[in-house]
C-alpha cells in the first residue's frame, strides 16, 4: 500500500511551479496580519469593563461561560490538550468534521480527494493514519480493519456539536490502544441545550448542496430530546491535469438523542444515528447505524460512576471490497477519593468486533478468510496524588488490555503537574502506548497487490503482494512530554507543549520473497516489526480576545521525525509524511452586532511529494435578526487548487479546489 | 528519490513574522483585563435594573439619596460590582454597594440580589423583607417564592423573568422597556 518512488518524484517536480506564487501570497497575507496587530494595540487599551456598559438588550445576547469542573480540569491537564468549541467550529465555516479539525493546533489534516482525508497528530499522517484514536460521544470510530477512520460517514450537524477535544500525544492509559499519537473526542450537546428548531440550507461550487434540520423538545420535566437530519452533496475534485476525479459523494444522516436528569444527580443519555450515502461516482455506497446509552451517577463531589454501551453497524462497498463491520462495546468506570490526597479512577471494558468481507471489487485483492471476529477486554486504573494541594500533583496509571492478535498490552503513564500560580501550569509526562496491528496486517485473511508487476532476479514477472502476518507484534511508543500553560489575564492564553517520541517495532514490509508462478509470480511481502523512529518537536498555541468584538488565535507546530530500518523506502515515507512547520492563524471580528468576519490562514510545509502551501478561508456572516444567519464562505482561497496529500492506494493525486458557498441558518 | 525536505527561506520568513506578530499581540494582551463571565453579566444586569425601575419617593430620604444595591450570598457578583460601581450616577442618584447579612440590612436596600448560595434562606428573606425592595434572584423557583426579577440561564445566555404582582406589592414600577425583553411570570405576591 505504498506509492512507488518514481511517482512521488514526478509529483514533486510538478509542485515546484507553485512555489513562486505562494511566496508573494505569504508576504501579502502576513503584511495584513502585522498591520492588524498594530491596530489591535490601539484598540485594546480603550476597551475595559465593556460588559458593564452594555444596554439591557445587549446583555441578553451576551454568552456566558461558567467553567465546569471538567473543563477546569482540562486546563490543568498534564497533557497537550486543545478544545475546539461550538462557536469556533461555527465561525470557521467548516462543513465537515475533517474541515473543522484543520483549526486544531498540531493536527495534520490533508484532503486526499473529495471524500477521504489523512488526519494525524505528530506525524505518520496518511490515508491510513493509524496512531490516532477518534471517538464521537464516547463511541470509537477507529476502524480495526485498516486502522484508520472513514471520515466521510461523519456528516454531523455541527451546530449540535458542543466541542471537539483533542489530545496530542499518547492518551492510552485512559483511552486504550491506538491512542498513540493522539485522541480526538467529538462531543455533542445534551438535548437539554438544543431545545427548539434549527434549519439550515445552502450550497456552492465544491459543497454543492447542504442542508439540515433539528427539533428539540421536552418529554417530561427533566427529560429532553432532539431529532436531526443532515444532507450534503459534494462535487468532484480535479486531478492535476484538470480531469475530473469522479469522486463526488453525498451522505445523509439522521438521528436522535434523549437526555434525562434525575433529582439525585443522575444523567441518562440515549442516542442513535443512521447514515447512508454514495461514496463516489463509480465505487459504491455506504450505510450504517449506531446506538449508544450512558448512565452517569454523581455520588459526591469526588465520586461518580458511569456505565456505557454502544452498538455500531457499518456497511461499506467501495472500490476495494464490500465490508460489514459490527461493533458492540460496554464500559464501566468509577472515580472516588481516598483520604484527602488521592483521587482514584478505574474502569473495565469489553468490545467485540466482527468484520465480514463480502464480494471483492478489486482484482488486486484475494481473501483467505471472510469472517474475522475480534475480542478486546480492558481495564485501567489511575491515581492522582496531591503532593501539595492546589500546587503539585502526581498522576500514575496504567491500562491493561487483552486482544486476540497480540495478547496482553500494558500501557502505563506517569504525569506531574505543577501550578506555580492559579493561572499557570507546568506539566511533564512519560508514557508508553501501543498500536495494535490492523486486521489486514495482523491476520492472514487478505492479500493485496500493491504495485505494478516487477521483473524477478532470475527472469519472470512478479506481482508485489502484501499478506498478513499473524506473528506481527504491536508497535510501541515511549513518549516524553513537557508543557507550560499560562493565562496572564482573562483575554490571553498561551500553551506550549513539547515532546520526544521514541517508536519501536514499527510495522513495514521489509522482506521480499519471489514465488514463481505462471503467467505471473508473486513477490510476497509480510508485515514485520522492522522499523524504529524518533520524533521531536512541539506546538505553540495562543488565543487572544483583543477586544470584546475581536478574537484572534494562532498556532505553530514543529515536527521532526527520523525513521530507521531495513526497509528504506518505508522509513523515508514516514519521514516525508511529517510537515516540519505548520502554522494556523485565525481572526474573528464582529464589525457590528449583525455582521461578523472570520478569517484563517494556514501554512503547511512539504509532505511526501507535495510542496508546501499556504491557503486561507474567509467567511462573512450577517444576522438580520438574532435567529437568522446568512453566511458566505470562501475556502482555500489563495489558489485555484492545490494538492495536500498523495493517495496511498496509488491513485492519481487530486487537488483541493477553491470553493465558495452560501448558507442560511434559522433558529426558532 | 523523493524531493528533499527543507524548510527553506520562505518558512523562516514566515516564522520570523509570526513571532513578531505574536510578540506584539502578547505585549498588549498582558495589559488587558476583562471577560464576560456569568457573575460579570449578572452584575451588569443589576446596575441596569437601577435605570429601569422607579421607586416611590418615600423610598429615599432625600432627593439625592443614593440607590442602595445589596448582595446576599455570592461574593463573585459583589466582587464584579465592586470593580465598576464607584462613581456611578443613575437618574441623579449615586449607586452604592452593600453586603446584606441580615433581614434588616436587606430591607434597607433598593435592589437586593439573593444568590443561589442563599437558596435555603430565600423564602424567609422574601417573606420578611418589608419596604420598597426590588428583589433579584437566580434560582428556578425564585418568583414563585415572591421574588420580583429572576436571572435565568437559557442556553449560554442570561434571560429575565419578572413577577409583576410582587413588583406592585413593593410599589416599584418597572419600565416597559425592561418588561418588553423579559418573560412575565405569575408568582406569589410578596
């Protein structure tokens, strides 16, 4: 599943032409931003106590934040955490979850074509980015068949998303295997907070049609519900020769969520979604549904328990094969205080995943076993010890899992938090995390011809084919992190996180065996734990509310990755898939009470076969009344189109086009 | 071979400018102060109520006697008020902040904010406070217990509920402007 080196060379040469024009654009954009900073210096000094000066009508429209215990904890967390709030998502003009993730500092998000994305944190980005765990409301959407995420089926109603929490670095002690380089947790609002109706509709040249509706109501005194539906139709991307890529796709999603609160601090959630869509003009369709229930009971200020169960069914018929994936999962967790100084959290879980392969749509694939069940049992325990209350904390924990391929996996972590002052946090951590092999790598049920036939050493023609290897072990990471957070005042926050990651047993296919045959022989390749790598770098994120009306934020990420091993091409690909520098700058300005302008500028350094690029999004929204919003958004504005990531499946590279859309949202 | 990976001059320029921008922004940021937290918005409402309520003349000793704004319970709202109240004049009267720790002190206020922290005592306070007191609360049953204005959280905003019977009882006229943005709730007359 790799691109041949000659192809990436061609792409690299083609991309060189972009360089000059980018340079000019970077300068222009940065000049504008610098001027903005100077102007901001003057604006900020006049804005004090402005909430107090607001009129009655304005006060009724001010949004208030009351920092909950959980959010406070997040700010003190001994991990590189970023929370993308509902308003940030809304203002970004994102129409899909993947687009929204482009805003998160330190995440690498690249569109491969119209319906697939490569999303990763701290490197190893590819279509099959396998070191990042992604969950929606506690339900994992990480697919064990290929160790990645089908981003195209997650067409959420973004207005009902409360926040997206992103942890860069290992989160395995609590979340479990495959939370190696990061965890993305998408959390929807409680039905209590989405009462009333919402309608939106719009369209443009890239996102051709978008629409959605939600209705939220009350069943009893403390029981709330909402129902929603969304639809989005997206056009083809173009290939570099301007040919249409025939990858237009659509998706419709429906669902509901019920939240019931008891008088005694219990909270029951039940939710379900179903989705269906066309994957692209030629390659098939997808259908799926899921349902999840969760009961949370607060017992005291320091104690609560939670029981959660979900079932998820996905059918996907794409250009490779017809795959049916069923997942059932149940977890229990409990937290409590021991004495004054210790807070313990522990949990157990069990997951059953059944993968069935139906018909094969690609002659490159042959199936040895059509039904692949997988059992995963896990438990974790973690203790937070207050060495000096409110100042110094030590957290020690571990997760122990058992899975069918690799047996027992132990993933411990130790974290130290020091708060020199209320508004400052210094933290450090050491953790171990593993990435279990995908079913494709770890079981011999599947073989895949990855490239064009090659001549053998003593004549004959051989097809390079990857087979699964039941003896392959989990990839392993030891991560060392150090971070610092400061909020000099309520307007400004600065977050710096640095890391050193030491990877071993990375899976690649180093050994090639020529098996003669007619008309073609087979060049057999088996996944082996053959590579090691180390990476280091960091992320800086700054958010600043310059005035009540103007908020700006920026982030810079540095990532350097060196991989070693016999399979040189793989090692090199890993190194090349890490953009050394990336920058995101964002600004949101309320010109008047009715009009807001949002802009963002992104710079992504060279990745495998793709030259560095800068692009920008700009959105204008107008609210004639508080319940109606009309917005116009331009995405990827700085060029006609640009490539972001090469396909791992050997498909032609497609380019992300400049897009515009308009949208009307009505709440009542 | 793949194209060599090098940050290049472009990236360096970008970084330098990026740093300069942030230094500029951060320098300003360190000197700035406020944000709209829930106590701050509630404090702003309380000051606004002084503008939109009319007390009978016998509620004041003299024509220029101050409007007394009392807080029972919550320190955060009174901290916010403390920061901004000094020197504020509304309808020709100065507005002063007082802590109300007893029924007597509460009765001497023109506006009395009873925070959630005092929820247990709310019925007693509302029953016993005599005089022209505009009582403001933040708990679900505040108006049913005889309060005049309730600050309720709706989604992420603060909304107003008014109990006109209780306002009449206290002989306080609430301006139509305030009533037009509030929800009228029938509650117990104090």
